[in-house]
C-alpha cells in the first residue's frame, strides 16, 4: 500500500472532502479536484497523506503525482510562481501591449500586420520587466495556470511557414521558479 505524505506549513490550512483538495494560505486559495482517481486523501494537523489500496501499476504511480500537485498548491499559496519570457527578434521588433495585467497583444511579429491577443488564465498577471529590456513576467499562485499562460504566449509567437532554424524570432521562457527567487 503506497503512501506519500506532504508536510503542511504553519500558515497554510488544507481541507480534503470527497477527493477535492482546498489549500488556503497568505497569497490566496486554490482548489483542485482529484475525483477521477481512486485514492484516499486524508489531512492531519501536520501533513496530507495520499494512499491507494490494492492498486495496479497506474494507480500506484498516481499517488506521487497527486502528492506533488498538493505540494505545488501549498507552494503557490505561500510563495507564488513566476515565469520570465524574453522577446527575441532579428529585424522587426515585436511590439507588446499589456491590457489590465490579463491580456497580451502582439503586433509587428516578423513584420506582419496581424494582431494577436493572448488572454491569461484566471488568477495570472502579466507585467513588463522594469530591469530587463524585452522581458515579460508572468506571476500567479497556480503553477498549471502560470505555465499554461506562458505556453499560450509561446504558441502565439511561433514562426509558421518559414524555416525555424533561420527565423528564430519568438517569445521564449528564459527563467521560471518561485517569486521570491526573482527579487533583486
């Protein structure tokens, strides 16, 4: 019977009811549904236990995955996640416009007149870097939403119909990690 335990910090409260886990901390509240998996999630004062009874290979593998999701939720509500993305261009500068910290508009990508708008996931904010030229910062509590927003930006600024070995223009992830690691 594989069991994996995730410690709970002092400032965080975790509740689990019917395989729906809610984590509350100083930065906010996150909820994730694990009802599609057949496993037990129990919360004690100091830790969250994830276990499966009489599981086959796939069920046993999901124990560690769920525990890691819960650990990322705890990290998100205590410290938060950040992705830094760099604008890379050779000739035509990529013009970006940020609307209300939730939408990124791209213009002049490879000299085209097409405007592309990328909407951030709920709870994710995007800002322009104050210290580094041509860099945008994506911040949020939910790791999956922050990384999906970065992937959506990368996908919107992809070169299509040309040799990607020569046309290296785009918006690429340069750094990722916890918000506290990026404070200068």
